[in-house]
């Protein structure tokens, strides 16, 4: 059935920071958008439970607290879901697709947890489900991965994909702040939430790398498959040592393909300070993609914020709207390959930085190096510093050659039992 | 008319470096491509005037020296044009479109000179004309600019878009080579052609920035609109001074929008060495795009080479082939806005670095600073060095505050007439 429309109607669910940005762009850039689509994109209805938010709308008359009135409105062509979180967002997205509406969302949690099922559902209904905004904010990422980089055999992704943690790590490095002070500063500036767990502990990055790995490797990667650690154990000394050794410390989300298995993990890493990723500071994000044909490609930009994220939400809506207006159906999703084995973290091999506090007495280093040796881990360098004469302890930093994670964890357990080891202060993996 | 096809046929014109890469990818990745398209992409015919190249083909039987046999073959759906240059490539592209064939090309010269007409022609025939490979090699660039960044009001593009010149400048900076030695090295490594004029003098970059500016600003920008200078006047001293002053020297292609007018230019620039673009070394390319919504976005990767470029050629072909197989027509081009005024170089305002050789005698600096003052150019810093006592000359470097190009050119003319000025060695614009 070909229907000639004189406008495309949008229903927006969620009028928070990004939702407000979307409403503003649709209003402020209406002329430019109409030119791109061919006919106007009209914000027909906006739902949010918080009634006070309606005053931020150019036209408060379209406001409702009832999201169902959007899902059930047969005039609405595209539903934009921006409430975030799992419930009731997932129900809303499913219902919109069931009603044959196209969906645009920034919801990383839902895409990471249920993306393959939802995309299959939208393909079946021949509607679009677009989620460029779910990863990397204003950086064009999902569309280029799906279209331009797919001929590639993508072998790895290394990404700084959480602006909050990158801001905190940058301030710890550049201003010598401790973690808690840097977090406080990020919260004061609105870069970190009051409850920062999702960012700080790597959950947010885990959702995002699950989405990227699924697209890049054509395989099903869910958040539960992603090993993740946060940054709260980082201390200012770690940054000083990293600087001396020629490294930067970043929270990386990493996905690698090795034969038929893949590894997907989020944790702080030492990266050489001449890598471009090491120069990505503050709230900026960057995604480094290695492929057999393209070599290294890096996409960099603002990973969060109202305007950059709202920009890609509206760009997705324009893409859908053009296709509705021109009658040029959207290309369906590529089917995923058979599931690949996800390597447990204990199986990975990497180099390590270990910082520990030890007793300041003869023979200590010999005991420690013996533990490494017993576990077949070879040491590439060691730094000993800062004797605290009042407590007769000293700090040492050890960099290892490539070792198996399992062996390293075993060595750490054994060292903890040594009387001369007062504390294992930090263990950070190294990526070259 | 809906036609059910069991394969999509490709005709490839031009079996040089990139063409060879395309043939290899279509062969080596046939299974993966078939999965993406739904049906096989078949390389039905390959044309090149050089008969000896056929042996590089997986199936030499498809080779011909007659490109017309591709254009006239009704079974061919997609023509890939990779011979480069204006003639006869333009005729081939036009003829392919006239025969209702989709076209994929890496031809920057033709896109820059005739893009708007050719795209109008392909829209009218409802076939695709894709040219991702014409700019930035393996970097996803054209598609993201068209799709993800279009809601933005793009205000500027700063790009390192020519790998040959970036390799030469990198070697001059890092190894202290002079231009001629660095060029020789680039030629030996296959990064520069035997006749390097197009790269070295900025023609190649001018074509590319014309293409990008046309898309970013929705306006018609042709190579003749692009002011360009090359890098052959760079000397090792310039890099030493740049380093001392906290800058890197890069050949940038720049497009900026200022109200209703735009400026588009290619020339060497000083950029602060803490900018990410300053870290883009060797044959890598990077494109920095500033928009009102996204802020700064940077896309980085290999700008040339057989595999990265062939990758995006094949990705474009896959995009078209999927659409043919699925019956989901391709979205047409956006129409361009009314032409914008292109600002002549004499009207731009920027800061400058000037290196000159002067007589080593009292009162010289006073004469020079007077010329600057007379032209309303204020000096921000000056370095005087390297007295050559045998010829009684000395070298000075002056950094200015923002000044108009016209004023600067006038000052240069006046200084050349001063007896105490032996030579104006270099004038390089500064971008912050």
C-alpha cells in the first residue's frame, strides 16, 4: 500500500536531557530537516512522567504523561524512545514495532541485552530500529560499522567509550587528583551522576562494547559476556608511574577476535603514550577499529551530552523519514553468524603493571620474583621508591612480559600470603 | 518492473592498484559478500588497456581491453570505474548511467569537477553513484557526512587528506630531512609518484576538499574555487622553529563557513602541537569536522593504498547490490542550496609565521617592524638566530597576531624591497 503523506509524525517518549535536545532540534532546524526529508517532520506528541518538563517544549500542547497514547496513535510514524533503562522502555519499543512504527532509540542497555531479538522483530514488521545514539553519542559509528567497514574482517576494537570515566582519569593524570576528588569534580560539572556506579564500574562501557562487538563480529555478544572492572581503585601514584614508564591510563572497552573465539572486556589499561587513543582527553570518546583491509580506523568525538546525542537521534529519524517519503524501504539487518566462543578473562594473555607495598628489609625482592618465576611470569622492569621510614615499608612497581591472566591471579594470591607483602595496591593490564 | 535476480554482475574498468584490490576482495571474500548481499556479487568483466595486467586476476577469462564491452553489456548492474583522471573516465561514467547502471568510483577529479551534474543525472535515472573511495581511502567519510552529520550546521572542516605530503612532512619533522630527501624517500617507498606534482602542489587535496565542502555545506564548490599551495618550499629550519614555538606543520585542506560565504583552501599551516591533528603522522589521513550540534568529530585512517580504498569501493557496491536484491531503492542525493560566495584568499584573516634572512646590522629590526606596523599587522613574537658571519646575515622568525592576508602580502612586497632584507624564506599561516 503506497500512501502519500504530507508530513511524517514523530512521537517522543522521554523528555530528559537528550529528549529536550531532540525537541529543540526538530523545532529550530525544521526548515533544514524538511529540505532533507522532502516533507516536514512533525513532533506530534511527547510523553514524560514528569509533568514539569512540558514547559521546556517549544509547543507544550503536545505534552502527555501517557506514553501509551503515542504507541496507540495510528498517525505516528516514528517513535523515539529516550527514557533509558530496561523497564518500561523495552515494552514501549516492542509495542511500537508491533504497531508497525519505526523506532529510534539511544537505549544502550536494551540494545545490548535484547538487540538481536528486537532487530529480528523490526525486520519482520519491515520497520526500522535505529540506535546510532546508543553508543558514542555524536560520533558516527554504528552506520559506518554496518556499511563502510563490513567488507573488512574486523579483528579488534579498542575504545574509550565512557566520557565520565575518561574525564576522571584525565583529571587524575593532568591535575594529580585522587579518584574521589576527580569524581566529585565530575559530579559538580554534571559529567557524572549522583549515583555514578554504572559509569565508574564499567557497566555502561560493557553495554556499549557488547553492541559494537555484535555488529563488528556478526555474532551475539551480550552484557553478561563482557568481563568488566571499574576505575575506583586507581590512585594518583599509578598515573605518576605510568608517566615515568611512557604510558597513559585509560578505561578501555576491548573486543578482539582470535580464530573462532572472541574476547570482550572493559578495564583500566596502560597504553603507550604515543598512541592516538592516549591523547583522547576529558569527556571525549574514541573508537579504534582494526580490520584486515582498512588497517586502523579511529572515530573520535563527544560521546555524550544533549546536543551531540540528539543530533544522531534526529539523523536516524531523518533517514527513516526520507525512506518513508520516497518509498525506498530501509535495508534490513544482516543476520548474525553462529555464536562464537567467548574467552573467559582467565584465558587472556597480556602484560601487567603491579604496584605493591612491601616491607623494607633485605631479601624481599627475591621472594617476590620467585613467586613470579614459579608462575612462569617474567618481569620486564621494576621500580622501587618512596621508603616510608616510619612504617618501614616501600612501594615497588613491576612490569611483566606477556603472561596468562590465570597465572597472574595465582601469583597475586601467593604474594598476598607472603608476610613481607603488605598490600597489592593495583594490578593494571597493558595494551600495546 | 521487479526482476528476480540470482546474482549481481559487476563490470570493473581499470585494473591498477585499487582495481586489483577490488578483484581480489570480490574473489577472496565472496562468501561473506554473498551473505551480506543475499546473492553473489560476480565480477563479470574487467577492462584495462594494459593487457599484461590480466594475469593478476583470479579469473583472467573475464579480462578485456575494451571498456565499451562493459558499458554495453545489459547483464552488468554495477560499473566500478577506477582508471582515474578525467578522460575517458567521465565518458565511461556518463555512459554507464545512461545505460541505467549503478556506478561506484574512486575518481576525485571527476567528482570534484562534475559531481553535481553527474549526481543529478544518476538521480534522474534512479541509479546510484557512490564515491566514498574518492576521499580519505579507507576512512568512512562521505556516508557519515551525508547521513549522520547532516542535522548539524557544519561550520568547518580541517583535514590532512593527502598521505604523500603528510609522509614527507612527518619525515622532515621527525628525521630532520630536507624536502627533496623526504620526497625521494616517499618515492622509493611507493608513497609518492614519479611525477609528484598533483600531491606536492596540493591539487589532490584541492579536489578532495571541494568534494567534502560540497557535501558539508550543501553548496557547489569546484576545484577552481579552492586556493591551494604546496609544500615544496618547506625547509628543515621551519620544523625546528615550529617545534620551539609549540607547533606542528601540516598540509591542511580547510573549508569554513562564515555567514553566507565560505572559504576553501589548501596550504601548509602551523597547528598547535597538542591538537589531535598534529599527531596524525605518516601516510595517515584525518578529517576534523566541527558542527553546531556535534562539536568536534575526527575520523582517522589510511587515506590511500590498495586494500583500504578497495574496501570502501566494495562496500559501496555491496550497498547498491543489497538494494537491488531487496528491491529497496537507493535514497537520492539531497539537492544543493543556492551557491555561496567563495571568499578569495586575500580576504581571509589568520595569524602568520614568517622566516626571513636579513642583514646583520643595527636598525634592521626597526625597519621591518615599521613595515608590519604600517600595514596594521602586530607582531606577537620574534626569534633571531644563526648569525652567518661570513655573509653578515642573520635569520629571524616573526609570529604575528591575526591579520588580513591582503595586508600581509603587501607587507611582504614592501619588505622584499628593503635593502636589509636578503630573502623572505617562508610564510606559513597558523590555524588554532
